[in-house]
């Protein structure tokens, strides 16, 4: 049986986020969104972020995407590392397109502040 679900989802994602050209150009983005490891990683990040966009001041709960803070293509060992993921809505995700590396430290500081808050509470 062929995976009918995966293909259109990926297409829509690419179209909406403007990633299609990147896929074509690089050809290196071989990620499979249906991979159980990927699914588990995505779910864990969503749970941790309370299914909310983590961009400061956004807090949107719809059309969430899980972003790799350190890029998928450049950091294979961190692909399924929960601390390397962050929830962003599609709008906020677009803001950082092609600037992923510039934003890595920014997202890490957001996550570490949240972690510190959580540790204080417990
Ligand atoms: Zn957002």
C-alpha cells in the first residue's frame, strides 16, 4: 500500500511555507514526516510547548509547526532531540525562513527561560 496521505501534506506544506524550491534545489531534505521517530519527536515538542506558538507575544494555538532549532540538514544527531525543537505557528515560522541559523540562539534562550520558570515552580 502506498502512503497516500504523506504526499499531499508535504505539497501543501511546501506551497504554504514557500519551501518547495528549497526541496528541489537541495534534494537533501529526505525527511519523512510519517517516520515514527519524527512523529514522536513532534508530539513531545508540542506537549512541552503546550501546543502554543513560542514566538514572544504570539501564543497562537492553530496551524502549529515544529521547527528544528539547529537545522535538520546540518545536525543529523539532533533531529529527534526534543530540546532542539520549538513550536511555531506557520506565520512565525515564515519569519525565520532562510535565517534559521541566525535565530538558533534566540530560540535556545526562549527555551532555557521557560525551563527555568518551570523549575522554579516545582
Ligand atoms: Zn506565532
